[in-house]
């Protein structure tokens, strides 16, 4: 993966979104700054929960071994226990979380962790923060690590569309990855697609000038949609349609190819 220029320096919304600004839950220590921020905007859910939240035995064993160190405990809005919403006052300081200053990659929807674990192993000098709503996927990713945890990886079990509005400092992500988000292929469901003008603005706030947003999809219509959204946004310019250097071939992608779908890779640079 080519490092972008160093800067000068898939939700439970609606009922889970607090109706007023709230203080952090008492007794909870945020990973960084606990200051109360603006209430996130309610958003149409952009993902579907796949199956239940139970983990296979091997994944549960990995969860028990690594979760305390690698899965960040985040506060939920009052009355939203068990949801993937994040309390709007919650803040992450990446340098505090990872114990160093390093280029940060934020992966939105890490799934079973194929790209994440491969990239974190290949680039130990980078830090990787993965947001995933599917707990079994996080468990699967932890199991892929084997006998030793990857110290440059952290997970947040959360809906990225809401959490990223306030959870990270502006300009803190050198790259953002969104590989194979739910395509919502039916016309009536297009409003649920993650890549939308408002979310393009959210990501633009996270990425400094010169940073990248890498995307991939196996749905041609969604690729066209992504390009229409980002080409029309003043914060982004298309710089590549080549495969992302650290994105491995996965079983999911292979199934798409076998079904006759063409994989589209897009890389947009923050201007």
C-alpha cells in the first residue's frame, strides 16, 4: 500500500439515538477525551445483522483470549444496551489506544477480518481500527491471529455511520477502507447504502488532505453509485481503480467472481 502524503500535522439508529445530548455514563473511562460532543444525526440503517450474535467455540476461545486487549469497550446510549450505537460523548485518542503515533487505517465493516489481519501482519508500522456490527465476525478475526495477538489492531463493535460522526479526532485517519459494503440492490433500498453524500462528508472529516478512502464492491450498480457520490463531492478526487495493494482475495470475493460479477476497486484522495 502506498502511504499517502503525511499531513501537516455495516446501525441501530432511531430508537437508540438519544433525543437529547447526554453525559458519558458514570464510571466509564473513555479511550481518550470524554468531552461531550454533538448528538449524531439519525440515519437509516445501512447494514443487516447476519445470523445471531453467538460465537463458534474456536471464535469464543479467541474472544476470551484477546477481547479485553483488542476490543474496545464503548458506552452505549442510555437504554440501548445490546445495540451497536455508540454514546455520542465517547471519544477515541488513537495514540493513547495504540500506545504510539503511527499512520491509522479505519476499516468500516471488517467482516471476518481477512483484509484486516492480512494488512496488519504485512504493515506492522501501521495501526488498524476496525468497526464491525457482527460480533461473530470480530471473533473470527481474532481467531485468525493465532497464538499471538496483533498489537496494531483494535475493534469497535459499532455502526460506523453514526460512530464516526464524533468518535475520532478530525484528520486522524490516513486511510479509510470500505470493502464490499451491503449493496442493497433493490431500488427501494438504495437509501440504505452506506456510501451516500452525508457519509462522504463524515469520512472527509476523518481523512487529512492527501489521505485515501479505498472502496471495493462486486455490484456494478453500487460501483456506479459510489462514483456518482464521490465524484460529486468537493472533498474527494478519484486517483485509482486498481486493486488496493493490501486487499487479499477472499472466499466472499471469489464467490462473486464465480457468479460472474466484476470487482470494482476505487481509491479517492482527500483534497
